[in-house]
C-alpha cells in the first residue's frame, strides 16, 4: 500500500536525482544522495553508499514532512497539500516557507492563490544571475497539481 509519505519520497527522488558523489547544486551548496545537504557534506569528501543516501532521504523527508505540519497545521486536513508543501520545504527550506505569501495562502485554505504563489518559486542563480530553472518549473507544476486537488 502506498502512503502519502511514499509520494513525498517519490517527488524528492524524481526531482533531486541520485548522486553518490558530492556536487554543488545550482545554489552553490554541497549536496549528495537524493538532495541531502548539511554541515557534514563537503566538496571532496568520499562518495557515499546507496544505503547511506537512502538513510539521508528518509531522515530529510521526515524532517520536512513534520516541518510542514508544524508551520501550517491546517495541512493535517489536506494530505496532498501536505506533501506539496513538504516537498517545497525540502527543496527550498522551511525558513523560506515560513515567511512566504505561499504559507499565508495555505493557512487560509486559499488553494487558487496557493497555486499562483507556489509557481513563483522557479528561479535560481546560474553564474550569479537569477534565472528560471526548468527543473524548478516542473517541480512547482507537480506541487501545484497536488494543491489543485482542493479546488
């Protein structure tokens, strides 16, 4: 049986991809596994195993799954929106979500405006310039589709 948490894992795996070697993400942050970052991840460190990548994935997904609910308790009533916001937080950080207009729209259950807001988060720095990134456009569209289940 597939769970909502499994859907979150699917989204993260789909949009992050797997790298056992540390690389710099578009934001210039050392990243490994399924989009795992943190103070222990450094350029030039030894490659990690698939097992460790999967362990990081479960830990990170759990953190953002819980963060989404802590920041927007209303998401308990809307499991697909919960997954969309957990994925958004995984990708961009819970702090960005916490101060966003997107959060304010989610909290009042304004799904149409939430879709507009989530689709604004498609820019990243490339060679020092803010640019629309195709990967973020696709990710936000998928998250928006989950939010649209409540219109």
